[in-house]
C-alpha cells in the first residue's frame, strides 16, 4: 500500500527539501509523483536539459526510502515552446487561439507538440529508467482536462486522416452521416472541419466521430509516451491519471493500454451525498481493470480552490473517502499536493503539509492516515464479488449529449444515479461495457443505452439467452453506432429478447423545469395539473410498488402474447398502458421499463430486479448513509451520516486481529472486517 502525493519541489528553495524528506517520513509517505508540471524547469530552452536538480531530488527521495512516480511533464509546454511554435496552440470552436500562461496549452494533434513531448520523454527515460527511486511512470496529466476539445487547424488535418482511415471513401462517410439532408454533402475530405461552431445543429454522425477522434487522439498521445518509455527499457509500470466518468475520453478503450489504472477524485465536502458519486467512480476504476488494484493518484487533503465555495473537509472525511478507495480496490492513496504552494494559481488549494505548518488538523489527519495505511495488511485482490453490473458506453453518452432528441437526458448524471440506487441498498455492483464478457453477473442493468452497436446488442442478447437477467430502461437501443435508426422502427436490435418495441418516446418535461412550474399547463404546481401535453411525469404501478417516471413515458408495442406486463402507467397520457414488461428468451429474462424513474423509483426497481435475480444486499445496515463494500473477503463499513450507526456484524478487524460481533460507528468512522478469518 503506497501513500503520498504530488511533490513539486521546483517551487521551493533547495534548503527546504531536507525538511520535506523528514516530514514525508513522519507522515508515512512511501511514494510521490515528481515533475508533473516541471517541463520549463527540466528544459529551459529547446535542446537544453537541466538534470542536476532532478538528480538531487530523486537521489534524496531514494536515500529516504521514498519512491518516485516519475511524471513526464508533457501537460505543460513552457512559454518558449509556444512562442517558438505558435502553431502548436489549441483553438476553441470559433477558431480563437488559447494562449500560454496557464497550463495544457497545446493542440493534441500538433506534430510540433508531439515532437517536443517525445524529445522530453526520451531524454527523461534515458536518464532515469534505471534510477532506483523510480517506481512508476505517469504520462502527462489528466489528458483532456482543461481542453476537452481542440478545433485547431492541426485538429482539422488529423480529423480528416482519422476519417479517411475509418471510412476509406467519402461516399461511405456521406452515407454514414446522412449528408444528403441539409445539403451537407462533402466532395472532398478537405472540406471537413473539426465540428466548429455553426449557425445551427451540427451533423450528429459528424459530432459523434469528432468525439471518437478526440478520445483516440488523446489516447495516441499516451501510447506515444508509453512506447518511448517501454522501448528505452524501463521496467516500471506506465500509467496516466483518469478523471472518473470524464466525458471526452472513452476509458473502456483506454484501460487496456495502461499497466495500472489511476484516478483523480475531488468529492465536494459540502455535498453530504458526494461519497456516493465517489463510490461510483471508484467502482468504475476497479471495473476498468478487474482484479488489478488501482491507484488514487489525486485527491485534496482538505479544501480545493476551484469551486465557487471551497469548504474544508470535515474532521475524518478525508480518511473516510481514502478508505472508501481502498475498500473499492485501490492499493495507493495520494494527494495533490505535498506542500501547499505560496504563489501561483493553486496557492489556496490545500496541501498535505499546509502553509500553516504541522500544528494543524490537516497535518494530524494526514499523518494519522499514513499510520493507518502502514498497519493495513495486504488486501490482495480488488474483486468486489458483485453479481450485478451496470452496462454503459461512452459512445452512448457522446451521442446523447448531442442536440435534437425528443428530450434532453444527461447520461453522465443518470448512470451514477442508477449506481446510487444500488449503493443505497448495499447491493454490490460492477460497471461493464455492454460488449464485454458478462458471464460473472446474474443481473445486468442497461439504462438509457441510446446508442447500441450490433456487437453490444448481440452480447446483451447472448447474456439473456444463457440465463442472465437483463433490465433495460427507457431510451435504449434507439440508434446504431452511426447515430442512425436501424431499419424497422425504434428499438430493433434487442427486440427479440425484449419482446417489445417502442412506438413513441413520449417526452416528459424534465423534473428541474417542472419544479419551477414551467411545464405547460401547470400553474398550480400540483402533480395532476401537469397532465396533458407537456406533462412532467408518468407514475408507474409495478411489482416494486408505485414509482414516479420522468423524462419519457414510452408507448410500447407488445410483440408477443407471451410477454408479461408487470407494470402499467397509472397517470399521464399513457395511463393503463404497459410500463414494465418481462420476456423469457433462452434460459433468461429481459425486462423493459418504459420510463426513467426518480431516485426512489430507481431504488425500488433495482431492489426488485436484484431480488428476482436472487441477489441480496451484502449486509443489513441502519440507514443508507452507511456504506458497505467488499474486497475479496474484506468487508469495509463506513458511516458518512451524522447519526451514529450501531449494529451487529461479525468478522475479524484486519489490523488488530480482534474478533468483532457488532460495530458502533460515528460520522466518518470506518471498520474493515475480514470475514474469512
Ligand atoms: C487536477 C490536477 C492537479 C491539481 C488539482 C487541483 O486534478 O491534476 O494538478 O490542479 O486538479 O484540485
């Protein structure tokens, strides 16, 4: 179990470094990331490298028994680079240049940027591949973070090449994008621009490909650096840091290229529910590389500086969130950054060693956590033992995020909400790509899988036929992977297993709008007043009781008399129509829910489906602010709520070896119990 943070010693006079080492040892630090923003310090001008300071830093770390995760520093080209080569600067969607003076000022497709970055990484790895302090390589930093999309001329050239490779011919591209409509037909690849802002909606197929291209381009940068590092003979793992359910990068596609998954997570201390979102991203990181423990590369020791209100973490909250990561598969806990900056943009961001010194709550909590992690036995596997999986696809998110649908739904919010529904009930869950092997699971939930490739549809159907339980929820299987309807109406690819098809989507006014009384016809704010066109919700009566449906109330066509109607809409324009259907296909069952439930509805629906699939909560706990996770045989219980949680549970406390038959947890208290000992 490693413990540490970002060490950026170039900000400080060298006389401070020995104190850093002493304090790091005191805090139990075992590994730090070095050099993440040090390009300008390492290479003061083109062709000139200054290694002496970095040699001393790495030697010092080694002498103190601390490893370095050596960063490649390529996320921050220095001003000399962008001044000498302004063509490497990125542009926004109106073609305006984004200048240096902050960080990440480069166009990912720029050949000059790639050359300069390659030269830097080559020089770094040649110098340090064999350095005994180096335990890991971290390429760049949070690829795509500040610059989600680049629309520069470099992007235009690269996008055209990417499209040529994908489609071969312009005819194929024109067909896939449906360019015969609105006179968009291209007669040369050179006419294609990287989806810059236009007077009105951009072509959906083009937008989707531009997002694929962007994710692929960023991934190409990682692979470029990784290959340089590996081919120089470095034997350490090579990685980069992800950002949870980050929209622009398809981490399903990225994960196989990394030796180990790293994530950065900044749960908002002000939001009492933010531990739930953190649980989702931690489950995602574990799921991206199952059975390989992952690394929490960044979190805040206390407050951040970039929200409108930056509350400090409550006492114990930092440790609770750190242990949540360990419980969900992490073998390394780090922070941004070691010593709080005195100058620059992040001077108000907390550090492990605060500007106010060591007589501080932050320092005491940091050293206490170091001690805790040191005393933790190896946990081995990261496997959760979950029998439930939520299937989601970045491509579906990209397609849904484009305009011009019957309603606006935010997949980036809804997928974590489905996860939260299970999390509230202590039902363990993994995340999966819909085309991956599902044989470990008894229940797969596929919510709002709007874009569904043939491969994913076959995989999900095969899962059902082989005996699985599949729950598909509204606005799924709507389009193919070009964002076009398949022939034969809506919802074609899963039709055989679901036994139903959608006749109309029946958009409902989104809940936020309805709350403000803006839904057409709703002047009283009462539920019934919103009936008729523009209605806000459609209640459902089902085996899970009553649930409120939002966003869509789809009119279904039941295609086979053997399809069971388990639930019906009980209000709204579809009152009496099927809302939940069940179909048997092969050895398994497929349910279709024709709306998107609210939080309580999601809890009921998922709880019911889990019970149908024979899956029980991992532990009965007093309330849903108490979280239970499994890592192999180790159960971790954390109480995030203000109510103390006292209840019976047996196991052996992992660090002390004490047998336990009940727990008593105040807010942010946690306990790890080995259930096999
Ligand atoms: C990101 C960056 C870090 C730092 C933190 C601040 O995660 O990678 O360098 O700026 O945000 O919260």
